[in-house]
């Protein structure tokens, strides 16, 4: 007899590496293509982390997962 195939017994996780480009080395959220403005809340939100971004024009979010080859000085 076949087991119930409509249920999920486990998930396999993977990691994706994507490139995010920032003009002139300005590594703030305003340039990231994974930031969206939520009109109903009037807030910017990171699509990677779900973090609401109070200052996307001047800074990166506290939970930003983007790693840079050379951190700005």
C-alpha cells in the first residue's frame, strides 16, 4: 500500500549566491534591487530578511546578508 504522498516528510535547504551591484560603491539599501517600498505601511522592506528599513537612503539594514569583498573604510 502506498504511503500518503500529499504530506511533506522533509525539506532540503540550499544556499544561493547572487550579485548585487551598488553604483560608485555606495553600499546602502536605496540601490539594492531587493528592497521594496510597502505603500500600505509607508516603509521600505528588505526582500531577503523581511526587515523594515528606517533609513534606506543612508544606511544598510542591521540584518543585511550581503558580504563585500572589501569593506569600505
